């Protein structure tokens, strides 16, 4: 797998937090790529069947596209 920008294989993924002057990173391997593709395929198939899994992390609901679209069964008409 190669990036569209550099044309080189991705070997590391990182989040850079500039205010905290901190970087959190992890290596990217062929095994991790394959696992990610498989997991994404499973999630997309579930969404296609109307079985999209809900998060186990309630704080994620603040940013969820399901909430914004009203797809989450926990969202009512008055939800922000």
C-alpha cells in the first residue's frame, strides 16, 4: 500500500498534539493493514444491513454522524 502524497509505503501513523507538544504514534504493518481492511469491511457490511454497532464510549456520541443524521436509536427529535 502506498500513500497518494509521497508514493512510499506507510510505516507509521501518528497524532500530533501541538499544544501539548506530544506525538502519539504506532507502527503500520501489512498485518495491521489487513486487519483494518477486514474490520472496516465488517462495519460497512453491518451498516448496509442496518445493523450499525453503537459505540461503547458514550463521549463519542458528541461527535457521531449517526446522531447528527438521527440514525441512532437513542436519538430523539429534540437531540442536538
